[in-house]
C-alpha cells in the first residue's frame, strides 16, 4: 500500500452521502468519490483514494485504466476486494479470479496478491478495497 498517493479522506470534498446523527454510521457513494482513472501514470498504476479510515476498517478505491496493474504485494491485515465497475483480475495464492461488478474476494493478511486490468476493459474500472484493521478510531 506504499503507492497510495491520493489518499484524501472522503468528505473533504463534500460528497459523503450521510452520517448518522450519533456518528454511528457513515454512508459513502464510492463510485462518485473514486478518483478518475489516470491512464498516463508513468508506472502504469491505478488512481488511488482513501475514502474512510474508520473503526475496524479502511476503505480505499482504486480506479484502473485499461492495461494498468497493482503488482504483487501483501498487507498486514485481512482484506476484501470488490469490483464496482468494469473488469479486473485478482491474483492470489496461484489462482486468478475474474472480477466483475458484484464480485467480492476475501484474502488473509500477508498473502501475496495482485490486481490487473485487461487491455480491452472499459475506460474506468473501480475496485473497492476494505482493509480489515480491527483498529478503533
């Protein structure tokens, strides 16, 4: 996750949809908040935006342009990844999983994984990463 350069918190731009009166819930429009694709990124990486740092989980949106990838890496916490738009592939444990809207994958901590966007995918392919930190804020 060292390549997360655009980790602005959602709400800074006013597009947080709602928050419970007692602060117990936050609602986000992930597709509206996700950064636009950056097809010209010099390292072929997706646009990244941290949407929420909350109790137990961090939400991070990745927007891939065709041909971009987030190469092999691992993280210290369990994660879920969910394709919200477009088409992506998720490689984990020697398996490659095709991600289309609605597909969710859970991955244990410290497991090597990667995400790739096919060359023939749509212009914007959004992946929602939920890092299950267990931390209280």
